[in-house]
């Protein structure tokens, strides 16, 4: 059974949603009528392009550093494997 207390709560919730939703819908409609988001000045577009190029070059350098790190780790792992195989042979010679 539905409680009679829920009707006033639902009404106040609906009033809150409508009072917030109508201005938001109007603002979105105005933005769509004006042609979308505002246009950026050419200086800002040029700066964003330079920032994008800088980020791309940083990403390439980070990838190069990580490749070097993987190579160094591989060499150290191979040396550790060789030394563990050689060490017992030296111990046996004594």
C-alpha cells in the first residue's frame, strides 16, 4: 500500500527538478541556436598546437627511455643468470 506521506514529498521533488531543469534546458537551447561552443582566438589555437607538439615529443622521449630501461634490465638479468651458473662451478674447483 502507498503511504499518503509520499505525495507531498513527490510534489516537492518534482518542483525542485522542474525549477532546476527549465533554466538548464533554456541555456542549452540558446547555445545550440548560437552555433555551439564559443570560437577560440587564433593565438590560443596556436598555443594549443605547440603544446600538443611538445607533449608528443615528450611521449617519444619517455618511450625511448623506457626501451633503454628494458634493455638494461634484460642485460642485468642475463648477467645474473650467467654468474649464478658459473659460481657453483668455481666452488666445486676448490
